[in-house]
């Protein structure tokens, strides 16, 4: 995925996207290194980004597999900003 896919970066996260024509639905994964913070912080960031993905998921073409690597800034960013960045990511994937 990291070698063959497309990388998308923004201040809130980095995402690695790969198109899999045989996929049966969009697949989204999350990775957060320990350097981001303790488990409570990492889980809070993951929940915020996962909720933004859930709200936008129907817009994503089912052939995509995406790994999202949130940054610490996603913890303090307004929820609407996180949603906008996820929407931009999905539009970019669908446009490719």
C-alpha cells in the first residue's frame, strides 16, 4: 500500500490510498504511533477522525483502501475542519 498507492498530506493527517478494483467496499484503517501521545490521547484522536470518516464514507468509491495516519493537531482542531479534510481526501480519491 505504501509503495503502490497515492499519498495525501494535510496538517491534520497523512493518508495512503490505493485502488483495489476487486474490493467489495471502501476499507479505512488508522495508525497512530506512540509519539503522538499516550493511549488516551491516541484513542481520542482516532475517535474524532473515525467519526469524520463515518459521516463522509458514502461519498467514497468502494474500490479504495485508505490508511489514515492522524497527527497530534487533529486533537485540537475543530470537528468541522477534520470533516472538511476528510471530504477533500475522498474527493481527491474519487477524482483519480
